[in-house]
């Protein structure tokens, strides 16, 4: 996506800000729950810790309709190409949150079967540590992503 | 004793077909002639109406791939379906997308670190995995957990059974369309999870039940929490019954769907709620009791038809029975140690380390090398919410297992999917998978 | 056939408690006899690699359960290390199908007569048999200052 940046005047920065505001206020996550972290992700979307207040309770099954991929769980060797394919199918702008220790670094399973860190397959914007991270940690990660987008730090072109 | 129909359909369902293959490699389905040849080889009787298709032409069938990334496959399960219109003629579950090499990792971890690894297999019932592993280690090491630890273990595992069945009901409901069921299930599970967090420090994957006992004692005020759970959950179950039990849509979509008979279950090594829903009275808590369960009074709910509805009812009834067991465990909680007194296995309390040289050495040995378990092999199985969860453990006298294998109930239960889904609609597939309640961490390990 | 009569046809089977050590050639006959004797479920099939600790190298373990007799039986079969193979019990207990595929995938033991002996957990083009003792864990060195040992 080409950023509206050629002339840097009042009009384009305001449109930029409005665009970023819109992006953060209704991000649709793609369902990419793999293992235990997926359960915590579902718990984050459920009633007790409600993701709907951030406009995100709609987990889109089709990656074509999603803009956030929360990789929740351990990515095995067999799953890595699938992960990449789903990421490629998402339209821009898109962001990736790597949820949990296994997705961020391979976690406690430092062996032949897992990809040691999902950032070897897709570019990651936020890493949420935990095994599994509780709903509050995940929400903190999501809100940090929102802040980074609003402040213009994360540029996707 | 394996049913005739079992052999035909199973052989037909797991053949390979040379055709469109996928990126991940050749998990393909063979042509149908091989079916009859194979069937002849193993002596099954091939009947015309299923194996040899003379009605539909081959080009009317479509091979569709469902998963591994799909909201309804309960994790990363991939299903290859051969469809004729909306009817499934053959199907093949393809697994391995969550293979974590846990059995290999177990050979590099000590026996005390073992539960950390094992607990992440069936991540909806972590206490059961830990209990199974701990019982296997205790059997090999010849130790027994003290009475208080055993009652705590029963308390935690039965609470875990309730929370696991709540998720099963939640996802079952959501897959069929009753989305409020999902929210109800997760809301009520939070009650139990907050008790787990108070006791073990974590909401999931607790590493609490360890060889020798449990990691820590119950927190003060646990009785009120447990009573609250036992009071609230049956009321909530009534709410779910209001939503589902007599709902005509629910009944339409679950009765008569995904049927499997008792004999087929036995032939396919299916255990747990699917087996009991088909009418076979087999629960390891009654057949081979462990951890003092022979002293508790509870019933084993059975179904009759082996369809999705019966599996749902069995789970609801099991929640009610588990609430009873939790109450009994809370009443009979004895005082005492929560870990076995053997200094070679249980680490000493922290302040003793400053006072005694021996305590310091034991602490060091246990946490670096791990305690040694005598040479031998054993198989211990418990009843997890999904079925028979077993641990086959081989030790060669070192501080780490030589081989640790987990008999995963979901791995075997998935083999029945082609049987249950034969000649049914795609929409029924979703209901069937949800009722089998597979956990892919358990399947792939 | 009762459970006790099960062993009469197999004089070489060594039994202690509920563990039976069998020769690989006896497997199919014993399995059929066990099914007749009431062991309806083959609950688990797995293998152990003893590498140099024991000869023969592999030991394949079958866990059987009889619901009518409420008993368990564990079969241990010693399998040679070069080109390990066994008869498949899948025609007798279809539930062993996936488990035998897993043993093939992880150890390379071929089960003759299995309808679909392909890799089940690893990708199809994977080389090597991960649970063998001579297959490394495959861990990646972690960048901590003190961690110089990789298990």
C-alpha cells in the first residue's frame, strides 16, 4: 500500500491520522489458533475479558477479510508453509502478533519439530510472552499494537 | 469381533487417490480398484454398494480439503473429503500439523521437569496429563503419594474434567451455531480457572501434579472457592439445558448424526465419552481405579445411539457427576503432607537449605541431575475427559526417561472419523468432529 | 477361548504379570488368539529404541485391553535393527492403524500388510526417523551468556 506521504501537508497528515484511527478501531483478527494459546485467545474474546470492546471480537475465518494474524501456538515444520500461505493471502495493511513463547522463539520445545520462532516465516510486529499468556497479557499486546499504529511507528508499505 | 462394515469402510476410507496433491506433500487418496484388491487381501467381504461405485461417474466427485486452518476443525486438523454434491463419500484425516516432538523432548528433561512437557499435550486437561506421567514415574520408582496429595489430585483433575467438558460443550455449540453456548462455556470456565490460578499460579499448563505428590498445598480459603464452583455449575447446566436440550434445531442437527456402534468403537480403540455414548460401560475410574478413586461414589453415564446428541448428553452428565466427586473430595480432605517424604525425590523446604548440608546437597542433586528412577518399563492409564490417557515409561536408571510415550485418546478417536462421516453431509462433519472433541496437541504431540 | 488358554498355543511366550514377551513371528497368530480370547481393544502400539543397550535394537510394545475380563495385556516384541519389520495387526484391530503409522514415522519399523503406511506426523518428504536414538534432538543454540551446553 503506498502511503499518502508525497506532499507532507496538513491535509495528508490528517487523512493519515484518520486512516490509522480507523485501522486500529476495528481490526479483524484471522483465526490462527494452533495450540494452548488458542484457548487463551478464545478466552480473551469471550465474556470475561472482552475483546469486543476494542472492536475485535469478529475473528474472520477467511484471511482475505482479516488484517491481524495472531499466531497463537507452536508452529511445526508441517504447518510453516501453511502459515506463510495464510499470511500471503491477507491483504495489506496487515500485522502479526506472535502470541506465546512457542510462537516467539520456539518456547520450551527446542527440537527438530518446531520452527524456532515464527519470525523465521512471517514478519512479526508484537511478541507477547507467556506460556500461555493470560488474556490480560494478550490484550496488552494488542493495545500496544494499536498505540504503535496510532503513533505512526509501524509503517507498512 | 470387528464388525464387517468396519473393515470395508475403514479400508475404503484410508486409501490413497492419485490426483490433486497439496503443497505439504503426498497425502493423497488411491483409486478405488485398490480398495477391492486390498480388501480381498485382508479377507474382508466387499459389498457392492459401498466399495465398488457403479452409480456415479468419477468426474462428479470432488476432493475438497478442509483445514488445517479452519475455524471448525478444533485446532490444526486437515480433512480430505471426497464429495459427491454435499455428501461425503470418503474422507481422510491428515494430522501432524502440531507435532512438537514432545516424546523426544521428554528424553532430555528430568523426571521432575517431565510434567511441564507432558502438560502441554492435551492442553484442555493439563492436570490429567501430569497425573498420568506422575503415576507412571511413581510406579517405576516404587513410591506412593501421601493421602492428602491423592485427594488434592482427585479434586484438581475432576475440576479439570468439568472445565474441559465445558469447552467441549462450548465449541460443540458454536460449531453448530449456538454461539451463546461458546460464551457461556468460557464464562463458567473462568470460575474454575481462577481457582486454578490461586492454587497453582497458572490458568493453564500448571505443572502442579508431580511425581511424589503435588507442587504446593491448597491456598487458604479454597473450601469457599470449591463450594462456590459446586453451587454455580449445576445451575448453569440448567441454563444450557434451557438453550439446547429441547431446542428443535439442536435436536435436528445432533440426533442420528455421526453414529458409531459399540463394536466399531472397540475395534477402533475409541475410549472416553464417545465409547460410553455408544453404550459400552467402560470407565477407567471404575475399571482400574487410581489415586483413591475407588472410594468415591459416582455413576458412569451411558448413551444408547452413539450419535452426536448422546455424546453431548454424556458430557453434561459427566459434569454433574464430577461436581459430586469434587464435593466428596473437599469433604474428605485429610491433613498431612502434600508430597512424599522421600528426601531423594521431594526437594527440601527452602529454609532447611540454610541449616543442613544434606538438604543443600539433595536440593542440588534434584534440580540439576534429577532423581534417579530404577530400570524398568511400565504403562499407566487414567481416564481423561477425552478417553484413556496412558503413559508408557521406560527408564534405564538415569535421571531422565529413556523413552516416554503417551497414549493419546484423541489420536485414536480421530481414526473413527471416516466411519462416522461416511455418507453424511458436510455440515454434519462439523458437528461430528466437535462431538469427538479432539485436541490436536494430544493427537500430534 | 479363555484368557488363560491364550498362552497354550505359544510355548515360547514369556509372561510375567501382564507383560508377555513374544517372538515377532508369533505376533499375528497371538493377536488373532487374543482377539478371540476377549481382548477387544488394542489400546496402544509404540516402540522403544535401545540402540546399543540391548540387542536386538527395537522393541515394539502392544497394549491390549479386555473389557469383558477387565484386564490388560502388554506384548513386547524384539525387532532387529537392520530393516526392522513386523506384521501389521491392523486387519485384526483397525484401531492400531494410526499407531503403526506413527511407529513407522518415528522409528522406521515397517508393518507388512498395513493399508496405508505413510508418514503421519512429520512432513512427507522428511528424512530420518526422529525418535531413534541416533537422531539428534535438533535443538538450536540459545544466545544466553552462560548456556554453552546444548542437549
